[in-house]
C-alpha cells in the first residue's frame, strides 16, 4: 500500500490543544462495522454500548517525566533530552537534540547531583546515555523533568495529570495511551456495576510515537519495539468472554497491538511479556478483541493504519469525513470513536 492512501486534510482548528475540564464529556462517535451506521454520543454514554459479562481491556502504563534540558560540561551548550526507554537503573535510550553538539564519551550536568555521559549515538537522534545515578532517585531530577507532550500541542497543560489516565500505574511510557484519557473513576465504577469485567495490559508507548512513517510503501515501514505485559488473569478473561460470545473491547490501539501480539494458533490469547514490534495495516484479520475505542489519529500514522485494518478503509474515511464535518476534536486531547 502507498502511504498516500492514509493521508487526509484536517483543519488546524480541529486539533485539540487543551484537555476538557470533564474527561468523560468528550464526544463519542459510534460506528457499526456490520451496517456502516454512525451515531453521535458522549463518552460517558459508553456504558450504553457494553453488555453484562463483556470484558474491557485498558493499558495501565504511566507516562514518565522524561523530558529535560542539561548543559554540556565542556562548553555549557544546552542539550535537550527525552528518555525513551530504560535499559538499566542508570542507562537509558534517549532522543537528544541537537545530537551533533554531543560526542561519544562527553558528559553533561543535569542537576547538582545527576550527570550523564553519551555512550552511543546514531544519525536519527537516538542515543544511549549513562547517568551517574538512577535519575528518578533524585528529587532534583524529578522536579526538573517534565512529561513530553506531542509536538502538535503548543502549550503544556496547566495540569500535567491531564496527560495521564486515571488508572495509570506502571511507569515506562513517553506518550499516553490517549483513548484512555476520557475515563473518570466514576465512569469506571458505573461500567463495573453493569457487570463488565475491566482487565489491564501494560504496553510502554515508545519512541515510534514521535517518528513519522518515512517510506512511500507502507510494507517497508519498521516499528520500534515496545515492552508489554499481558497478565494471566487478563488472558483468561478475554478467552472466556470470547468463548461465551461476550464482547471484548480494547481501549486504544496500544491494547489492540498487545492482544494481537499474543495470539495462539487457535485464536486464543496467551499471557506473557516481552517486546513487540507488531505493525498492523490492511488487510489484517483480528483475533484478540471485538470492539475498539480509539481517538482520531494523525494522517499517514501507523495508528490510522490499524484503524483502517479494523473497520475497513472505506468506512474509516466515511467516519473521518463525518468527524470533520461535525467538528470533532482530533488527536491526543480530542474526541473518541467506538468501533463496534
């Protein structure tokens, strides 16, 4: 497939710049894959589309405060760093800008009790950094580091917690699993009260989130590996639901990719942990879930490709035209879609 098959024009005014004051008041487009019908609701109406004994799977990853600036010891030049993956307590994969100012072996001062040294680098801006100590054990570092917001959001939110899901617990991501940002604790309680089983996986959203698809042919793109955990309890719940003809709803493309990374030959889901670089684009047969909740994604993105594979390209573009016409809010702080 050609990357242009996933391009579309979006008015700049539809890119959500700030989170809503009430998370579950985001709009919810409901799309039925069987009929092609589209409905408009609010996210808090999600309960209306779930049934007792269904299973809902969320990604409980937490976004790290991983963005900071430091000073090169030899010249005092400012270096911007985004930690993208922990390799050990003191060693991290990172995105460094401008990388040309920092050479292998050079050191930078981060805070009065934390420094770093460049171990490896490549031309894409990726680097391996060695810290003098675990940076997250330093109060001064934790006070300095910030969450990295996507580049299309021009101002950091007043409340950094707005870029965390209410169920986030496992630190490790550089970006939020944004479909989950719409949930409140009250909405989760209502869902449980309906007899819906809420399970979790963990997928640490990594560097690939910030890297565009740079190839013309979709099949030539390679995803960065991301760490995941799919607990035994979640696997059992998903398999039992599907065996009993209940629906499994994946909250976000990160959950979708985790489930699809753990499919047995018989179509069931297995527990496990490791790294996945699964790349889902049309055509693709899904096995791990029945419904998908997702935000509206960037043109030419791998997230858009997954959605196109799940709901068909024709229906996806119908839904996106409707969203633009109805002035839905797009991207991380935007509105959501439930694909049935």
